[in-house]
């Protein structure tokens, strides 16, 4: 018999129950790690053979290269495992994993160099072999990872062997939104259905098609049709929630709780611990850990190189501005930087006025205040080059949200939600919003809101590779300018 009360246990006969279930996802990561390990060793020996035996026609001790391969494979796979890149969800998305392979292999090579120098065995290995080994190792692993991602995505669609079948408890707006977000393309998630729990905030048919009740859910779990259950009943009482969890706890599936709609809106959120307590983390400190160090090295090193290389251009443009008439060569204006600190930004003067007060009129297309030379400089963003000085002084970054005049900043902060979140990092010469077409005049709040969304996405998802991508896209945006005023 089956008691449908919330506090009781459902009893089902297991006769004739389907035994088929998805392959354990954890095994996939272990298999991929083993393949990576073997590839690194095989490539090490193969490159040594091709270089010494075929190219130089000289003898070589294969044991040295097997040992180097084992050390390199151990280091690379350990770093990738530590940082979660053998988790199934990471294997589905090859893009982030490829960047991780490049960066982690760089650390492994540095470790091998230090290890060889310390043991005085570095003379047994040629630099050509090390370079070729690195190139072919990264190529082989990234190629295998791309193929793996395609296979896994194919086998995760439409209830395939690797599909993660999730049932939602709660025919609520929260349950429907969770189902929509979780079942995004190529996520490997298959929503098995939304079930009502008979609670005070449950059963609103406007939100989703209801597949069944708690009895039907338990039957589906017993029939091995479900891998995970997510409870989405935000207004349930403590007693009701405890009863639901107690009833579901006897089922052979994973169980989780989706807390509220606000939590779902924060895509960068994660489970964290503060002491012995678990919390839902909505935002993380930008550039935490090594992020801030890497960002500063990027700005001072790369920014300094660009400043030195662009010095002839800077001098030529300064001379041209001086020839066009009276007025300063540089335009300086106060703007908000990191943590709302005020600094003076430098640009080549492109207008007949130098406004820096409580009211500043933005430049518009065919603005009569823009000089003939200034129009050319603004079109190709050459007026921004003096900001390299701000970068090496530590006031700005090469990449970051573009800073605005103080008057405009105060205006936008009052009218646009989360606008001031842009100041959690240093402002940049270029940014994610700019390479996506949001340049020039921002007289309408709607345009600024879109720019702010891109800026906040950059702040929440910063990485060195993200910066390099933006810098490359900036070159394209400068050569083929759009929306420049």
C-alpha cells in the first residue's frame, strides 16, 4: 500500500523496474585524465625519437624522456584535477578548458626547468625538444578535448547516455525558471518534469505543465528515470519543507534546494562556507588571489611595452596638434577610478573646449567643437593613447570599464541599477562593452544600461585570457571603427 501523506514513505514494487541508467559521469573525468597522462608521455618519447633518431640521427636515452613525460603528465593532470577541469560540466565546454591547458602547461614547463636545473640533468635535454614537446603536447590534448566535448554533448542530448535527468519539485514560478535555466543548450541537463508537492505555494498551472504529484515522482525515481531532484518551493513552511525532504530522502537520487528567484538571477553565484556555515555566495571579490597580481603585471609590463613602442606616434600626434593652432596638446579631466577614487585622465585634445565641471556636454556626430584633426583621432581612437601614462601610473588598466566624466558618472549612478559596480576594478583604455559596439555617445540611459551590463559581465568573469581576447578585438575595432564620435 502507498500512503500519500507527506510524512510517510511510499512503498513500490520493484518487479519489472528498468535497470538502465546513465553512465557515471565521474568515470568520464577519470578516463579523460588517464588519456591526458598517456598522451603527455607518448608525445615526449615520440618527439625525442623524431628529433634525435630521425633528424639528427643520434642516439638518445629513452628513459630520460619517459621520466620527463611522467613528471610532466603528473604535474599537468594534477593541476587540471585540482582546478576542476575533469568535472563533467567542464568537459562539456571545451573553451575554458583549452585556456586552462595552456596556462597549466606553462607552469609545468617552468617546474621542469627548475627541477632539471636543481638535479643538474638539464644538459640531457635539448631546448628544441622541450619546445616541440610543449607544442605537440598542448596540440594533442586540446585536440582530444575538443573531440571529447563534442562526443559528450552528443551523448547528453535528448536523454542520451550521459544526460543528467532532473526533476523539479514545485509547480511555481521559481521551479519554471530553474527548469528553463538548467536545460540550456549543451548543458547536458534533461528536465524530467515538474511535480507538485501539495504545499501552500505549489500547484499554480500558469507556470508550467505539471507532470505529476509526489507519488508519481517517487515512482519515476524508483524506475531509474531521474538522477537529481531539485526542490523549488520558496514559500513552504519549515515543517512542510522538512516533511518533503524526509519523504524524498529515501529515494536513490541526489537532492538539492533552489532557494529563491534572486539566487537564480546571479549567474556567478556559488555555494561557499563561512566558518562552519554554508552560504549562497552571490558575488566574489574581483581579481582575488593571484588575479590582482597577474592584472598588475599585465598592465605594467604590456602597458609599458606599448607605451615605449608608441612613443614616436605620440610625438608625431603631439606635433600635429601643436601645428593646428593654440591650445594644450593634452586634455586632462577628472574621472572616477577603482573604488570611486578620483584621478586625472589624459587624452589628446580633439575639441576647441576643455570641459571639466558639473555640466559637460557629450560629443555628438558632426559636433562643431571637434577639430579637423580631432575627428581623425577620435575615429581611430588615437586620442586615447596618452592614457598609457595612466596605466603605467597604476590609475587605469589596459582593459576595464571605460571611465566617464564626474558629472556623467553621478548622473548614471542615480538612474542605472548597479552602475557603480563598474568601479570594483580599475577603468580601462578599452573594454568588453567597447569591442561589442558600445562606444562613443551615451546620451540615452538605455544605451548606457547595455554598456553597464557588458562592464559588469567583465568584472564578474575576468581572466587573463579574457583580457587578451578583448585586446585582440580592440585592434579590429580600431581598424574598422564603428560608433566612434
